[in-house]
């Protein structure tokens, strides 16, 4: 009887390592205003950073509405980042199926569905995020096409070859890339597209700087070197088609965030790491051959 119950539990929740349990625990509790208040602007809740030039005028004007203006501007930059990722998903049609791997509160899945009118599955190991994202899909009226699941990105359980595109928006630093890309090589249809936007440490700097180590400790993650992305893609039939260094484009976002009441305390580490050359913000898009 005990064994049977154990099996039933295992079927309902993904098998995850103790490390992943600690990560899930972080995201189950996370309620940072920098994420929730930005999402409230238009119902697209993101868990990634922003790109593009800042409209500095948001810092001027009446003090009592300054927060509102800064929140809208930070959100605009995060939405620009999500759009930039979607730009690299390739020729997606409404018959295709996409995977948002490490979907957070589901903003990126909703962005892709809005653009391509296609089916999107989002996965997370955080029950809270899956429930939140599911509610958002219903609120947006797309609950039939955008679905969220409690699954482990290293072992998703989805059918082989069933996805036209898969992406990670700032979530690859929580997993081993050789295991991750082997799973994507299995999930992607031949000719399908993989896209990641990620922070990686710069091999030319050496090993992780103090600031990179501080970022790792802050989020309980393990930022990979740039080289590992390309090595593990090459090992898993993923051939890069675009590599874009977004480091300069994300610095204005961090400078604005550092001056906002929503800052979480990690802003100076990002700014220093980007500026001292130890850390880079990259988009990598690859074809599954
Ligand atoms: C942002 O999520 C991304 C991560 C936590 C992963 C780490 C990313 C790196 C590039 C190192 P978030 O939007 O929840 O973070 P925050 O609460 O700081 O805005
Ligand atoms: Mg955020």
C-alpha cells in the first residue's frame, strides 16, 4: 500500500533533485514587487530582465507618480526583451507547438501565443508559478492553447519530436546543459529552433568573478561559462544560427532598476559584472538538425 501511494505521488509531481527542490522553494515563495508590479501593468508577468534605451524623463516630474512611471518603463524594457526572443523563434505557424521551458509566471508563453496564435506549453518546477500562469492564461482567454505544467525541464515527459521551438528565458543557469540539450534534441522536430537568452560568465575573464558568484548565491543558481553553451549545443545536434551580445543593451535597464524603489539589492552586482567584462547577456538561437 505504501509503495502504491508513493508511485501515485511520483506521477503527480516531477522527480527533481534536492537542489531543484530548493530552487522550487525559492520560486514558490517569491513575491518581489519588481516582478508583480511590472506584471500588473498589462497582465504579462515576466521573470527576466530588460533591453533597450531608457526614457530618462520617467525619473523627472511629480514624486508621487515617479514609481508608476519607472514601473511602466522597466516593464516596457522587459517586454522588448520577450519580443526580441520571439523574433528568433523562426517561422512558427498557428499549427505549431512551442515549449516555454522554465516559464515562470507565464508572460513569455502569452507573448508567443499572441504573436503566432499557436499552442504553447510552459513548464516549471514551482507549483505556485504553474498555478499563477494557468490563471493568467484563463484571464487572457487563451487557456485552451496556452497550458502550464509542473514538470522538470531535464526530463519533461513530452513526446519525442513534438515541438517546433523550445526556449529558455534566463533559466538555463539552474540546470546542467548536457542533460538539458539532450532533452531538447529529443523534443524538437528536425529543423526546429532552440532559443535562449542567458547570463553567462565570460571565458576570457577566467573563472566566475566575485559579482558572478554573488548573483549565483542570490538566486541559488550556477551561471555557466559562454563556452559550455556552444560545446553542449554541438554535442546535441543544435547548430547556432544567431548569437547576439545583449550586454550593452541591458545595462540601461539595470541602471534604472538600481534607482527605483523596486530594487532588490542585486543591481550593483549585475552592473559591475557587465562593466568589468566578467559577465555577458547573450541570445543564442540554434537549429535542431
Ligand atoms: C530573473 O528572474 C532571472 C533569474 C532569477 C535567473 C538568473 C538570471 C541570470 C541572467 C543570472 P526575476 O525576474 O524573477 O528576477 P528579479 O526578481 O531579480 O527581477
Ligand atoms: Mg524580474
